[in-house]
C-alpha cells in the first residue's frame, strides 16, 4: 500500500502547484479587508506603496508578475531565488543587498490571495477612467501577439539580466530636477509612482529591472514587444494600451527621468532600503554620502546557510520520490507480466 501513499502525495503536490498557477485574486470587499489586516501585520514593516522601505514598493505588483509567481514568492522567496532559474528574482535579491525576505509558510494560499487583493485594490486610482485615456495607442495585433508569446524567449532575444549595465543612475541635484520636469511633461499622463493609471506604478522600477531594459523600453515599447521580450509582452497583456515611443528623448533625458523616479521612491538611509545611500534631497544643495559596504545590513551566517541546505534537502527528497515512483511502476509492470505468464502456464 506504500505505493498508493506515494501516488496520492504526488497527486497532492501536483494539484497544489496547479491551484497556485490558476488561482485568481479575489475582489470581494471582505477578502480585501482581511488582506489589509494581513498586509499591516505581515508586510508593512518592509514594504510601502509609492516608495521603498527595506524592500521594493508593492504598488500594482499584481500586474507585473503572475499570481502563481507572487503566491510562491510570498510563501518562500529563497526557494525561487536559489533555484537559479528565475533571473528576475535573483536580480531583486542582488539589488536589495541580499536581504532575505522572511518565509510566510504560516499563511494559507487564501490568506496570500487576500493580501494580493488588498494590494491590487489600493493600487487603483478610484476616480480614474481606464477606458478613455490614451485609446489611440491601442493595437490589437500587438495585444494578440503578446498573449501568444508571454513567457517565451527566442535565441536572438536580448538577455538583459545576463549582461546588466553597470552604469550608475545619476543622483545629483540638477539631474533630478531635470528628470522631475521631464516626468511631469512626458510620463505623468499615464503613470504615477504609487497608483496604476494607463500604465503601472513606477516606484522601485529602477531596482526591479535592469537599466538597459528600462532605457530600451522607454525608447520603443512596441519594438521590444515585436522582438519577443517576454516581460514587455507580459505587461501588455495587463495594460492593453501600448505605450508610445520616446525616441525623441536623449539617453541623458531618460536617465534624468529614472533619477527622479529613484529619488521620489527612495528609502531614507536610516531605513536601509536598497540603494538608499544613493538618494539625496533635491531641495538641499548637498552631495550624497556613500554607505560603506560593511555597514549595509546583511543576512546572518545562520540565515545565509539555512536556505541552501533547505533547498538541497528538498531537492534530494523530490528526486527520491521520483525514483521510488519509477521503481513502483516498474515492479507493478513486471509483476503484471509475471502474473500473465503464470496464467498461461496454468
């Protein structure tokens, strides 16, 4: 009967994974209210909307990653990061000084969905028209292609995570002020830092995505979609109004806009948010002070070693389970053949 127990376990794990990938974020007010309480209890210490704290801003995050991914990341981010198969998760981990997000194994899937429901609700501008603004940018061919290509990657597609730019985003007073003017002129119609409008909230975007990706996307979102960039295509399935090209902006203009976004969303140094040391107050004519690498918060030795061991043990158990199932199937098959042979001899 052991093989039955293993089979049921495998079926349970498969069903659990499938449930996570197909789960939908609730819209029921009671679920949203529960999500607010859970967010305040579990998340608010490290996350805000519209600005960074210890971790990135969560404004409109439900439109930037799949629901299944978010559920898994909340439950145990280190399993995803240490798998080595998720460049985005690894990029986040590096950008936020290798700070380890706590596990939330005690939260059920329903509770995690409630948190996402609250985040989604608070990210939406209540009196904003999502059907009229920028309707001229609607492109059915691009939308159709995006839905078919999401999460796919071609060999010729640029891998922004493999070759990230090491060029720093400016942090001087003059550049931030230029970026503020450009943001108000070119971006604010469709974007806010803490709310979804025609496009997603932009707080923390300078840390969530590689610089080269951001520069190319600002330059021409449509060209990136047509080239097959998986994340660009994912975005357009959630925001079916294609962002116009900004090829008339120089690289310096784009960098200034990003500098302003980074300043506005930046965590103060005493909070120890990612890259907080690079943030300055544009209303004061001062220079930023770098925080020494050794002064940045780092995970303890116990935290650093626990998760790799946990992952390896889990991997060994999974491999062992697969081997056991193969043996069970093989033995069942050979016994069946032997039984048929014995029947023939009789």
